[in-house]
């Protein structure tokens, strides 16, 4: 599988038609490292890349829609600041029994 590196985001367009979520209305003109031509890409193909984040930060309307929490990994916290366990973590921790007595020799 080939990996393409995003060099810069040059512009964006917004589709006014259809019943899309606000984020899904946007397409971005992407310039890829090592290629002269640009392509129009949905935000999901660019999410998390440095040039995409910078482009959104420099455009006030996009900054509201594509804020930092959407373009980085989220950590879920409770009101008191403790991290919540994900469902799969809860299941595995409740299934784990204390096996320390099995290893005593």
C-alpha cells in the first residue's frame, strides 16, 4: 500500500446541496509531496495531518468546525478528571481473576 505525504492544503470548497453533516460538506485541495498536480479530498483523508490542522487554524470558519479535538485523539475523562475505561477495558478487567496463586511454587 502506497503512503502519500500531504505537503499543503491550498483551498477548500463547500457543497451546499444534500443532507450532509457540516464537516462532510467540505472538500480540500491537497498538494502531495513529490507530485505537481493537486486533488480534491474529503476531510477524512487529511484528518490529523499537520498541514490540514494548520490550514483549519488559519481559516476562522473552518476553525470552528474542525477544532483541535476533532483532529487529535481524544481522552475521555469523568467529571473528577479520572479517565473512563472503554467498554472493552471494563470487560477484560472484570474477567481477569487473580492468578498469582497459580505461579507460586
